């Protein structure tokens, strides 16, 4: 039996060496991580995703704009050499809320608000009809630049400028 020991030992060492060689030839998780990150960053729409790699399994987390991009991220990750599997835990962002509707002030309310604003601008008059403010009179340019935003803030349909600008 002792005679065969060196032969058994040599076979054992050869088997261990072969196993180490086989397992060390595949890409390391860090290399796969870098490759997946690079592939995802190449697409600006996937910037909200993060990938982690453990034993060749990629886990995607974060948020995408839609289901198509979520699927694309998974496809990109699967295409990277050394990836064994992809777990896609990313979520799809909720659609943005619809913009608030523009509320148009009723003429009477609008008229009261316009009159309040015009107190500080002598020589300027306004007529309100169907949500449209028509301003007349004379005004300096710098005063008009102050008045216009104040009138716009009242949310009329339109502000018609019939002023004489000095």
C-alpha cells in the first residue's frame, strides 16, 4: 500500500490542480460586475439601475421608466460573459402626474384682482371680457416689465397690451 501512495498522491494533486484551473478560468464576480455596469451605463435610459454580482448571478435593482427598459436591462445583463443568471428586482416608475388644469378666473373676480394690481400703476386702465385683460394707457418700459407678470399671475386667458410704452 505504501508503494502506491506516491501514485495516489500524484493523482490527488493533479485532480486538485485541474479543479483550481477550471474554476479560476471563468470570469471573477468583480470582472462581471464591471462589465455589467459598463454595459448598463452605455444606455442613458438605464442610469437608475444598480447591478450586483455574486457567483455569476446578477441582481438588478433601481427604477426604469417603463417595462420595455426593464426587460432591456435584463437582456443586456444576460449578454455579458460570465453571467449565469439575472434576477431583475428593478421597478417601473409611476407615470408623472398630469399637469394641473389651468383655472381661468371669472370676469368679476378677475376684474377685482386687476383693479387691485393697477392701483400701483397710475395712467393704466384695463378692460376684462371673457377672461381677456386688455390694458390701455401710458407706461414706462420698466413699469410694464413689472406689471406684466402681475397680470399673468391672475391667470387670465390672455393679456392684450395696447399700452403706449414710453
